[in-house]
C-alpha cells in the first residue's frame, strides 16, 4: 500500500495570515474573537465572531478577478498559495506546476456552505432591484467547487478536481479522500483546500436561530469555551487551510520536506438526527482511523495527542469526550486533548484543514496548544484538556477530529515520518 505524506501547509484565520504566525498565536492562547465588522450586527442576538482582519485579496489575485470570487474562495487562494510555495512546487513568481506532473496533480476542495454572503447579497438585489441586476458572477462566485476551480487554474493542476460539502467535517473528508485517491493510484499529489466565510447576516442569523451560537457579546474573548461548564454555543470563525498531500516516493524523489505521514483515516454517519450528535458516530470514525493506523504500522499504536472537534456546544463537547473515553477504554488511557476553537472560533467547513495543520505543527514542534477559557471544567467532560497554557510533549502520533450536521464524522491520524 502506498505511503502518503504531507509536504506543504498554508492557512489564514483570525489569529494569523500564515502557518507560523497562526500556530504561534494559538500556542500563546491568543484569541481572534471580537465584535463583528463584516456587516452591521447591532440588531442581532449574536454580535461576535472570529473574523480574518486586514486581508487584501489583491495580494493573491488580480484586481479584476476579485469580484468574480466570493470571500471564501479568496481566503482559499491565499492558503493554497502558501502551501504550494511551502511544498516547493511553485514560487511567488511562477505559480504553475511543471507540465510533466500537472496531469497527476489533483485538487480536493471543501466548504461547509460556500459563498453564502454572495448568495445573500444577490438575493436582496433580485428582490429589491429585479433579476436583471443580479451579478453575472453570482453563480460561479458562490459554488463550493469553484474554490478548487480557481485554484486549479492558478496552479495548473490537471489531476482529479473534487469537492466536499459535508458541513463541519468537509475538509477532514477532503484530506481522507486525498489519501484514498493517492493510495489507489488516481494521482501522485493532491492539494487539499478547505475554506469558509459565512460571517454575514444570513449565516449568523441562521445559526443564532438554531440557538447554536454563543451570545456572550460583552466578553468576546471568553465566548468560545470548549469543555467549560458555562459554555453556551460556538463562535463563528472564518478562514482557510491548505495541505499538499503526496505519495512518499514522489516526495523522496524530489527531496521534499516531509511534515508527517497520514496513517489513519476514518469516516462514519450517525444516522440519527440532522443536528444533534450521538456518541456512536464519532466513536466509529475514530475507531476506523485507529484500526487503519494499526494495520499500517503492523500492530498497536499510541496516540499522543488529539485536536478535538470541541466546538463549545453543550451537547457536542460531552458527546465527543465520552466517545474518546470509550475509544481508549477509560480515562486513564486517554491522551491529552485540546480544542483550538477557543482561539479561532469554529471555521465550519475549513475547520478540519486548519486544525489538521495545528495538529501537524504540534507534532513537529513538540508542543500541545492549550484549550483556552476553561474556567470551570464540565464534570461530564472528563479528559486532560491542557487548559490555558501550552504543554511541551514528545509527540509521535496525533489525531484530529471533525464532525458535522447531518451526523457526518471524520477522523484522521498523523505520524512523524520515519524511513
């Protein structure tokens, strides 16, 4: 079976515009949650979010192209460019991959919702000014697969072009799909990009109507508090994460920097409720990833750290905690876990890619990011959450989880590369 590795990383989110700045901020416990500035939220019950500040899309796109792409695509292009440069396949001046590898270089994109702000804006235009005033870029700007479309054109990627729209597990599923595609010889290299920007009236209003969001408007920095007894919902985040996934032989042949190997992937469905999670689904996804990892490694393995889904919702955090305890046959066998959503909010379909990057950076740097804002740990969430302060640790194998509405679950396991 082919071995699959990660050779490039890129991200933009509320605490940083690149991987190094983002991970440094997350480790330091910095929080990107603040009052919403992307639209007037003064009449909304929720007025806070983790926005990407000071992002100029013209730094990564031609000015004429910006109006053709929703903000989630713009953020994805930024993260993808960083990952591709980091991998060594392109430069800032020459963004196209070599023709000799283009046919075997794919892209798998992911978003939970896609161009929601563009849909909202053009719906208002249609209703108030008539259908003839709708932008001709409306549809291509808001389609999820156009994230991959724009980026494949940018970098000349002519391999498989696929998209995942599985809510908050979307980019974890995209990573899993990349592994399967490479293992079955469908491509040698795949750029995985997850991006989301749904901080608009319809997005915030819609999640607020479900009572899914924190209403801690007067104290934004402590609003997202995974596993804390007083949590009252998640905080909307936005951003993008990108990873270059590659066949090990390809990486070795070109002398690439290898961040880690992917040794386990797991996917499952709750088949229970459209929004309320149950323990069985996440547990089976994690078990599948763990079983695959054991097969790859030829025996039992030890997971040293888990970057949890940990959204800061009352039901979700308890559900995931109990599933982890069940997976490892008791609390005493569980590894340290954290949720970085206290720092960057919940980036929906981009969460899996961004959090995978944080897990990989933790693996490479030997430091576990903290879970911030645990002031009063929920007694139903009985795990080692590494609260408030980062923890140095010897890490060899780490897991990253993401679960979504509709009962869709994904888990992925990374290992330090060794020959």
